């Protein structure tokens, strides 16, 4: 349990530092967070939407890898 807290804390701290140092990276992290929230609430609709967007299959693969890393 505490190893997950440590991992999430490091990710959160790294995201905050990245936001201060690299604003474009912070925007990318914010977009990724939004997509993860959307896919968590409505996975089917999010997948359908991303399949209709050019390059959406790469985004789906990236979200899957990020989700596996965080789990």
C-alpha cells in the first residue's frame, strides 16, 4: 500500500516540477490526465472517439501503457 503512495507521490511531484520548468509538458500531462479521467468514466465512448481521430490508436496504446504503469 505505501509503495503505491510513494509512486503516486513521486509522479505528482514530478508533474508539478515539470509544470514549473516546462509549461508545454505540463499541458501535455494535463491533457493525458483528462483523457484518463474520461476513459475511466466512459471507456467505450472515449475509445470510440479516439478511434475516429487521426492517430487515436496511438493515444489509446499510450493510455493503456500509462494505466499499466500506474497500476
